[in-house]
């Protein structure tokens, strides 16, 4: 394993994308950064720009309006990039499956490396999902 | 032979390698103290090094709208300037005879170059938020440079010389600047200006991750981002060291003074981290008003007191 990959496992910076979620998964993602879970112990920080990101945390069914932006965000991210779909909506559109404005789960448009089900998923589940993504490297 | 010595000093000790390692360790101290203030555990000690190694291995994206010369060259230039400032400061502290006339002014000017390179790099990125960050950084630069320069001039007036050697000698014989009223006032101004110079809360207006998504840093990725972050890390070493040299008797690597030197440095870093953790971000007009109003007044009072002899 190269040094860069080893370092990547020690400092995965996450970028948070909401593609039309109800904000519940977003609250649980922020829970991971609070003192109780404190993912900065493992080098995880939430970054403001997609150019700094190593992992995209995507929550929500993809709405029509967000779809072109989601594709551009994925293209704008520097490689290697990992994608994690968070919540029932992120995995399979959840309760919005038959909605007129939801155009399908995330993996219809961009490759997804891990699915974290739950409505919303617990912070423990999110952490375990990210660990699994990093072990794929 | 002298030229080779200078190059080795610039690249290894006390220049690039030494400053980068100590600077990155300081950013770890910053993150760890921040975490403890927030009742968290915080990252392990190797975290800044892992971040840098990772960024060096990532893809470098240059946006289609960016001027790639300015965009990629500016972080390197900023790092070179920060390293030069660090080399001068360590050299005069370790061997005061290597001081030259006017080196305080030279160092003060070199210390503004990293901010200027950030401004140019942010404007060259072709991103509206980057341009916004650049504009804010420029206003901030105009705001804090005036009180900072006057605060350092207080020491220079008191000592009566522009060279670090005289400043250090004066403090050795007459007691440190922090022992006088004007020294204390100028020190307070310098700490606040350092906060703005390093882009820390409450003056991280130019980066403002939650507001303009990184501002001047927004389009940097991979190795250039690593250089930008190293730049900040080296400045994290330079600015407290400059303050210690001007107000607190400098640092030395002999005997017991090693311990006191490290303690002085950590004390200033912790003061800055505590200010950072207990204040929200201010708006740019508030920042300008703060520096041109109260901070300018305090530094002017310090200057007048120094002229009178307090």
C-alpha cells in the first residue's frame, strides 16, 4: 500500500451533500462530529469545498433540481473520491419513491461505494459505514 | 562557502524542514487544545503529517476558468516568503551576531507576503467565492497592518534601534518589554493582529468555511492545498516567534532557556487558541472598525508612553 493511500485512511475529509433530504440524516451526520462521537479522533473533518473532499456523504432522494448539481459536484471532486449514500432515501429513495419530483436513487447517476440504511441512520452506523469504505482502499 | 551555508540554513535548519515540522506540530497543538476546550478527545499527534501526505497524493484540479500560473505559483511563493521570515527570526535568536540593520522592518514586510499571495491566488481561481475571499483578505490586511506595525514600532522606539540584535540585548539588560506599560499594551494589540494575520476566529473572514466555503482556499486541491496549509503552519511558527522576540526576550536553545523558550511559545499559542475558541466570526466592517478604532488607539497610546519613557 502506498504512503498516500495509507495517509488517506488516516485523514478522510468528508463533504456533505444534501440532495433533497428532510434534514434528519444531516443532523445525524453532524452528531458524529459532536463530543460524544468525535470523529476528529480519526482525522475526519467536515470541509467546506468539494475540492478538499475525500468522501462525499450524500443524503436524500435525488430531486430534479439537484441532479445536474450532483453530477457536477462528483466531477469536480479530486480523485480518489469515495461516495457514501446515507439514509433510506439515499439508498432506495425511501418514502419519496413515487414522488413526482424524485428522479431516483443516487446510484442511478454516480457510482456509490457504501450504503448506510436507516431513517435516519444512527451515528454509530454512519461511522461503521465510513470505516468499511476506507477498508476497501 | 557562505552561500552554501545560507542555502542549507534556508532549506533545512532553521528554514524549511524545521519550520514545517514545528509548524505542523503547532497546528496539532491548536487542534488538540480546541478539542479539549470543546470536551472532545481530538486528533492524534501525527494528524497534520497524515493530512499533508494525503494531500500530496491527491489529484490536482485546476479549474478551467483559473489562471493556472498565478493559481499554482502563488502558494509556493507564499511558502518561500514564510520560510524566509522563519529563517531570519531563528537565526537572530540563536546567533544574535547574524542580525543586520533594519531586519525587524524586513521581517515585518516579508510576513505580509503570504497574505498577498493568498489574495492573488484566490483572485486567480476564477471562483466568485474565491474572489470574495480575496477582497475580504485585502480589506483585513489594510485593517490590521497599521496597528501591528505601530505595536512593533513601540519596541523599536523604546530600544532605539531597528535590528533584532539590539532589541534582544536591550531586553537582556533592561528587562523584557512585557515588564513596561507600553510593552503590555503593544503586546495585546500584537496578539489581536496576529489572530487576523493567521486567519483565526474571530477574524477568519477571508476563509469562513461555513459562509463562503473556504474563500481564498476554495479551488485548491491536492498538492497546492498542502502547500497552502503548510504556509499557514509556518506562519503559525513565525508570528508568535516575532511577538516573543519583540516583547518577551526571544528564545534560546541553551540550558534552562530551552524550557522557558518552549513555554513562552506554547503560552502565546494557547492564548491565541483560547481567543479563537471563545469568539464568533465578526463581519468585515466590524473587523476594520475594531482595528482602526480601539486597536489603533491602544497602539498609539503605547507608542506615546514609549516615547515618554514608560
